[in-house]
C-alpha cells in the first residue's frame, strides 16, 4: 500500500476544493474543456460517485441513518473505490485526472462534525497526492447568495442539519459551512493548497488556473493524448 | 466503564456502559456460530440479557457489501473500509446501546478479524490498526484456534470452498484448494500475532463442541461473577446505611484501580 506522497506515476492529478457556491465546479469544467482542446487524455472524477458504494450512501442520506462516524467512513469507502479502480490506474496510464473535491473535503467536513482530525488524515493515507490542489476561497455570504440564487434551499447533510446546530436550514448552513471554512484555512499551509480568490471574475480565475496547470504539464514527458 | 483503542467518536460515550462485551474470534469454519448459539442459551438461562451480533449485519451497509462482493470487484482498501463502516454502524446502533442497557454482547468476530484479513491482503498494519481505533476494548476475547490441516476437512465436507474464504481475490491463478490453504495459513499467522498484541484467550478448537463450550463458560463466568456478586450485595434483605456506605467504598476502590 503506497501512501500519500509516495506514488511515482506518470499522470497528473489536479483537484479543486472549496465550499458549495465557491464556483470550483465551474472552474474545473472550464479547465477540462481547455485540456481536451489541447489534446490531453483527460478524465474527470467526481466526489461520491463510486457505483459500488453510491447506493449505500444515497440510502443513508435519504433515510438520515448516518452519524459523523459512518458519514466519514462511507465517504472514505467511496473514495477508496475510485482511487483503486479509477484514479491510480488512469494516472499510471499517463492520464490527466481532474477531481471535483478530494480528501480535503473529507478532512474539513468530518472535523466539523467532531471527528478526530488525526484519525481522518490517517484514514485517507492511501490517497495520491495531487499535482496541484486548488482551493477556491470565498466569503460565506457570497457563497450563500450564489446558492440561493441558483436553487431552492439546502440539503440536509450539506447544511449540517445532522449536528442540530439550528432548526433553520439557512442558519444551520451558515454555522456549519463557517466551521468548514475555518478547517480549510488551517489546511492551506498543512497541505500546500493553492489559493484562488473566488470573488474575482470567472475568466481571471481560469487564467490563473491554466497558467499553473500548464507549468506542471510541460514538465511531464509521458502524458497520454486524447483518442 | 469502557474505553476505546484511542479514538473517541462524537456523541458516543463509553464510560457509562455497564454491560459486558465478549468477543469470539477465529478463522472460517472453526465453529464460532455453534458456540455463540450455545452460549446465548446458557447466559439467558442464567438471567442475562444477550445480544448476539456479527460482521456485515448492519442496517446501513450489510446489503451493499454482499452485493459488491458478488461482483468480486472490490479493491482491498475499499473492502476494508466498507467493513469498517459496517462495524461503526453496528457499534453505534446495536452494540453500544445494548452495553448501556446492561446486556451481555456476544459478538461473532470483531475488529481483529477485519484487521487480519486486511493485513493478509498486504495493507499497511499501521493504517489497518488506525481505522479500528474507535472500537471499545472488549471484556474478553476468546480465540478459537485451529491449524490449517484440521480446517481443510471441515471446509471440504461441510460447506465447500467459498471464493472469499479461499482468498481467491488474492491468488486468482490457483485452484480453490491451493488458494484456501495459502490464504488460511496466512490468516492464522496474522491471528497468532494479534493474539499476543491484544491478549486473546486462546482456546483449542479441535475437540468436540461440548468441550469448547465448557471452557468458554468458565471464561465467561470469571468476567460475569464479580459483577454478579456486587449486584447481589446492593440488594440487602434489610437496607442499612452502613451497608450502602460499604458498597460505595467498594465501587470507588474499583474506580481507583481502573484509574
């Protein structure tokens, strides 16, 4: 079992992190389009999407069966399945892999739910260290406005309703995501996250991102080209 | 009254657990479920409420694991974490509530089986131990031990070779027999190491079930009797203040010892 930072594989792994409403998924989509157009063999992997584990997670969430411990472990299981069957083989084959959310999402959420921070880090010790981990930093108020404009209301676990912080979903979301922001801030130096100011215009953020990604790609020799 | 192996789960208090947690460990086909059945009956006859539980029976993931295993497509890290999720779910929803209510919890396998399986599959022992550090330390761990030579006829003549119990995910080029032999030998080796590290009470699983049952009964009696004696002394025929004081002293003495 190789540990975080020990994998020596030809591919490149870029991940985006940030709270809901930070705009990270939009930025990753734009990066994806650009890399495809440039001719790279690029694959996108989403948080919480393993076909084997997804049903269990879905059921747990729908019926609100999850505690902080099982929430943490089922997400780690999902991530492990994607790592073993998807991310590692793709990187070995020389692909550019893009992940919307990565282990730092788990660290932030689980710590905000009261899980032991060291325990979670060790739990995800098998993860491949990303080539660059982008963190889209945004003030809570901006993120909340974006979400409210885009859709009606917050989901149960997303708003941290399982923690009983407040009966009001809006207030609960504010408190819970506030905790998550604090956790992210602690992780910037700990994991060397690359901070992008997510209040800047979309084009400006994308420009910054592409420059950094390009620098990492030109160093790589054996990247796969798109079929 | 109970403590974990070092990690506390949010909202899961262990210091108010009054029941007893008794673990039966051992490899596949060693006769654990027969013993659990006998022990449950015996304990209930003695007046103890019993919860018997085992692996992959949780409401949350039990089914998911079974389905995923049918496809034989789980990676080893994924499998370990799936089992750990199942264990956490049973711990929070079954085991801890039963212990809080004063039940004797008999569990068919515990974290040690999970650890042994993961380590046989080459996972980092430090990582494997860490995952399970939230588990409460049991009051007793009985390990039904058997050699691979005695185990083989049991597999052949009772249930046949099972894909996972033969470690076919590990040695897919071998036939089931060779694979079973290799896998169970490696597993027994891991169990022997864990036995030392976690203080298992080792019981020879070769004799007939009755003999093993007697040994287990004696072991469980040792755990239950001091508590039983104390419980009896808290209901004196004529309640007296002096008697109560004595009991309080006894309890705090016990606490000091634990501390």
